[in-house]
C-alpha cells in the first residue's frame, strides 16, 4: 500500500462554447484523485489569456472556499493531480506548468517520469534557459517552447524525440488542446466526447465522472490536436512496433472501473485472483483482500477456490492512500489510523490475504501482526504480481534496490521476514495472462530488469546491493 508511490493524473477539456470548463476538470480530477494526492491544479483558457490555480493537498481541499468559482469561464481547461516522482513535494512544483513563450500562453500537465531530465535541463541551461521548478514537466514545457518557432505543434513534434521515459501530456494554448503519449505508451491516456466537447483523461473513470462517452485511447507515439478545425492526429517518427504500458496500471495504479487499452482493469484483477487460487491453493477458512486494491482479486480467488470472501480489514475511507505521503515515518505511522482488523471475522480462522504487490514489506508485516493479534490462526499471503526485484524510473518512485525486499530475498525468505505462514506470487507468465485481453505490450522492468529505455545511469545502488 504505502510502499508504492503513484505517478500523476491529467485531464483536459475542449468546449465549443464558453462556460465553466473548470468545473468539468474539477470532477475529472476528483475521479483521478487516486493517482496523486500531494497537489492539484487547474488552468483555464479565456479571451487569449490563461488563468490558473493550484495548491497542495486533495482536489476538494485545494478548490474549497470558492476557489473553483474564482476561475473564469472559458472554452479550454486542463488539470493535474500529482505525486512527486521528480522534484520535491512543494507548491512550486505543482502542475499545470503555466508560462508565456514563443506560442503565447501555454499550460502543460504531465503524467510520467523522464529518465534524461538532467541532460535536457543542462542543455537548456547552456542556452540561458531559466527554470522555476525542479520537475521534469517544466523541462518538457521549456523544450517544446524552445523548438516551436512560434507554432505549438511544431514544438511538440520536434521536442518529443528528445524525451526518454514515460509521458502522457495534456498541453493547452489559448486556442488548442493537445494530447501526447510517449512512443512506448507507458502511461495511459484516452479521449472521450460529451455533446460537442472533447475530453482527454488518464483513465476512462474520469470520462465517466463527467458524463463523457469513451471515444478511443491515444495511441503510443500519437499527438492529438483539438481546436476549431476539429480533431487531428499526428504520429511521431520511429514509434516502436511493440508498446510497453506499465503493467502496474492493471495491477494497482488504475481505478478498477477503468478500461485501459481496450481491457477492463476489474477483469484483470479478478483473473489474477482466480489464477492465484488455481496455481497456489492452500487449506484455509476465509479469503480477504487488503483494501482496496486487493479486494477484486480476493473475490476472484473466492470464486475459484470456493472459500468465502470475508472482510478481514476495516479501512478508514477518510484517510488517503498512506504511500502518497512523501515522508516514510508519516507513511508508517498512518497505517494504524487507516485500517484495523475485524476481530469477529478473523478470530480462530485460517486467512488467505490477497494484495497487489510487496515492495519494502513494512506494511504487510504490520498487517500480518494485526491479523494475528486479532485471533487469526494462520495467515497465507497471495500476491497478484511477481516479486519486484528492480527499481523503476518510469513513474513508480522505487528508486533503489535497497528499497526492495525482493531484490535480496526469495519467496521463502520473504515469507519468514514477514511472519506469514506462506507467501506465493504470480509468475510473470501468469501476470501477463491476467492482461491477455489488452491491446498493448507491457513494461515488466521492475520484475525482470528489462525496460523500454536503458537504465544503466540509474543502477549505482546495485553495487551496494551486491
């Protein structure tokens, strides 16, 4: 739970009329709140200007006290919810990034993480560029502006080949909304319509939240321009034949009611539970999920095994995802506030507990102790993904090998470390089978060390491990 850091969520709207487009973005961001809880922001285009507001905290808190209504009516707006994968957790780094450049007023919101941010920043600093933040998203915006020659589409086409890493972008000028997805499609991005308006969002659940109909996913390497001429599509040069969406979108990041690249997140997670029951059965009395991410898979396990699905952990729904808190001590201390064991459901029972993954193991260790203290006689852990053995720098903030229990322990050693009666993980092949209906390839780098981009510059910690 708290052991994986989210990336971000983006949302944009292009309307045929001037209205309260900020309200549409607000509800879209609300539906994407699970993707980032550190900060949020909305920018609105109106009368050849861009007005924006952003702040630290949840969407509802940032735009409380009438702040949403202070944004002007307009015809284009974009928004962002953030977890910091690059750059500190502070207001200065909140998005959208808004500035005046060669193309006039521009706003950029970014989901993902570039791996060559330092090189790009140094290149622009050598050309006397000035940066106000420490985030890679500003580097993206500065590069697009510098290469635009006054035309935003030209800037996007010229800049994107220089970016390495993951990026799903919504870009706004005073007359255009542009959606961009990196050539490997590592982060999701989709398009919907409502009446004559066009919506761009990280997930389909955000389209549902504003009453929009799903139109299609943005293709890997695609640039979609929405303006008074309608919707136009441009493809980057050299797009790989095989895409590489981060498979953790299905395992954990995306909301379970979303559909990514043609396949239901809910179905992927339910199938994960079924495969765990089929391949790693155990004699037990009940099956439960770690809320909320493990519940769908736990139901799948129950359907396949015949064990009753029972809630073993009660979750305080007024506490945000604990891993979103950037300070480790905050994350660990908030677990007891976030959930508690249901003693009446687990006392005297052999429990199968389903979770999406284990990163450091600190939270799972505490949950197992919590269940034992509540009277569970056995606790068997079943994980909906393989052992995480490698860092990720493409949107999950697992930066070093030393953060990963799976980097230096095998399944049996992890079991002993956690204090469980048994621990079993899905294999990579079984994980891929859960997503067999998706129209995409996958990045499995955190499991097998094979990434779409070279990560040699980020492996210094591996020496410490060895």
